[in-house]
C-alpha cells in the first residue's frame, strides 16, 4: 500500500516562510526515486490548483505562475521525501497543500496517489 | 491557462445515472487523451477514478465511466449511491507540467 504523508503546515504571517514535507512509503509498483511528484493546493471551499512539479531525478522543476519565484520544490530520494519551500507568503496562499504522485506505467497522465494534505494559513 | 469548465452542481436520486461534463479547448481536452477525473469527499483528499479519458484504476467501481467528444470530456455515474455524493474534478494532461489545469469542480448531491 502506498502512502504519502504531508507535514509542516501551520499559521504564518504575510511575507513569512514555511517548509512543507511529504514522506512516501513505497509499495507494490511504487518506487519513489522513479516517480515524478507534484504539489496541488486547495483553498478553503475552493477547487484544486496545481502548484509545482519535480522530476524523479530533479532534472526538471516547474511552477504555477502564481507561485513562481516564491516557492521552491525539492526532493531527497534517499529519504523518500519531497519538499515545498514557501516564501513571501500571501493571504491567497492559504490552502490545504497535497503532494501527489504522477502515475507511471499503467496509469499515465494522472495523479494516482495523494496525501492527506497539510493546512497552511497565512494571517496576521 | 484557463480552468476547464464543469457544472457547479448536479443532483440525482439513488439508482439514477448522471453525466458530468468538462469542457476545455482544442489545446487541452481536445488535443490529447489524458483527461483524468477525481472524486473528493468532504474533508478528504482527492481520489483518482478515471485516467486517459476512460480507464478506471484498479478497485474503482465500474459504475464510473469516462468519455470524450471534441473539446468536452464526460464522467458518467450509473446506479447512483449515497456514497457517490462528493465533489468531482476533471484535469488536463498532467504531463504538460506548467499547463496542468483542473475543472472548477462539480458538487454531486444524491437526493
């Protein structure tokens, strides 16, 4: 069974920083070091918004325009971890942040596993 | 990149069938066959229920099916059950990375 567990959320003041973590437990057909990973967020009562992506070997990183230059995605394959460093936070960054795996093999072009999310609240 | 267009809400009675639409453009939904659908129950994380327009992951009920015509993808649910009451989101090909867009979501109510 594959599990993604996020942590690091909390309340932070506007302009502040926060680092989110996502730990992956490997299971049948899931090798973390071969998996592209994404962060997706959801503001309270709103829909899903893609935030960032990192290739399995870190050779590629992509960001939504809304967070480019403020957020940084990284990973540590030796620890099965993916991170999202949030900076210059704004009220509109308040959301539940999910890490999600990009499917490979049988499932292509979709997020096949999601974590339970970690809540970020930007407020003074 | 604009969000894909979904109806904000739909409803149906137990046992009925419903179809949720997801409309994009010829640059996203109409351009490839990698539309996916996600089910999200209140206070839960999203769950993949359809990928590549019409494929179901292992363990997903065959009451869920997907299709596409032109720039519009559709999710159909047959034999509605109380547990189908949830929010449903479509998504464009996530392999496009910076062009990943979700639909606005459809809240399904089972009366």
